[in-house]
C-alpha cells in the first residue's frame, strides 16, 4: 500500500471532525529510514502537505543507508527536517550495540545486504569514537544552538538577536545598577518575535 501524505491529512481531519475532538492534541511521527538516496524535494513536499494541518511533526527513527555517502545524506535529511516549520523534533536511529557496530559491520562493503546483527547506521564505533555519521550529528547539534552572545543596546535600549528555540540565561549590566543581573527565559514556537523586557 502506498504512503500518500494527503491520506494522512484526510484521516486527521476526519478524527478531528468528531464531536469533542476539535481541540484534540495530536502529533505526527514519520519514520525516517532512508535506505535509498534521499529525495529531499519529495521530503519537503510531504512535510508541506502534512504541515498544512497545523499538527507538529516528528521525524523518528532517522537513519540513512550504509556506504560512503551515508554521512552526507544524513546531513542533507537532518537539515531539511530542521529547517521545516512543521517539524518539532528529530530522533536519530543510530544507537550503539556491541554486535551492531563492530569492525566487521563497519568494513563490510556490500551496502545492499546488511550483515547479520549489524546496525544500518552507527554513530560511534566499539571504542566510542565518532564515525562520520556521528560527526554530522555532533556538528549539527552544535550549529543549532545559541551560546555566548554578547551585545550592546542601541540608543533606545534595544538589543536584537536571532536565537534557536530553547532555554536561555541572559546577564545584563548598566551603570545605574550595582552588579550584573541574570534572568532566565525560554524561547518557544510562537507567532512573532519574543520581546524580553529587562528592568534596571
């Protein structure tokens, strides 16, 4: 049976149409096993169709096919998912297990047949050293967070900066206050810019 995004949309609309389900909290989980070369245009179109019903999407069990292009394809898929406004999370399917990420599994060149007991995607080897796919995940996690931003307000006392969703701590000072002040705040998905007022 073919997986057709519009059918999912129809089913979710049908579920929501029943009395009492109007405010039903739902999320969509899409398994992300990319065992062929990812078609990112198709992926984007699918996310656009599913995202049109304002239901958060999670890309789950994300892995890409073993081989020399695995890390590059993983990065391509992760960037596409992360950049889509309907996607709220990505779960990478690359857990370590001693039999799944051993030397035999990592050096086997038959990418079309997974050796018995081997994992499709390993982020680390048996010595817990990153493999290329693990390097991609670490690189993107570090890229997709905001740290150590410094700045000075303008003449109106305003400082603007774009940040990723998450929890933050801001420390600010002014000649009129005796010592720096720390404030903790969260940036959540909203319909506009977050304005944070810091009293002196």
